[in-house]
């Protein structure tokens, strides 16, 4: 993957909404423009992360499914981010 993360969150095995909640906590510790990679196994996370990004100042430059694991790369937005 071309996107190099600044931090990685392993949320595999967690059920909805925990992958998203843990990602929000991890993003709060990053500086704007830093990238968080999230790994999750909950199929609902695909929609959850898509909705979260649409309603926030963050960006998702990439996401992919590798077997049973979903990978998300989230770039933290500026001061208007949630």
C-alpha cells in the first residue's frame, strides 16, 4: 500500500461499533495530516468508516479488503475534525 501510516490500530475481533470508537480515540492522539491504519474484521465497519469520513474533516485515501480483514487508512483532518 502506498499510504504509509503514522500509527496502526488492530481492531480485529471487535464488533460494531468498537472498531470505529477505537479509531476515533486513536485519531485524537494524532496530529493533523498524520495517517492511521485500522485493521478490522467486522463487515459493518466498511459502511461505518465510510459514513464517519463523510461526516468528518478526515479523509480516507485508501481502503481494501484482504481476505477476512478490512484495512482503512485515515488521514486526520485539521482543527475542524471530530
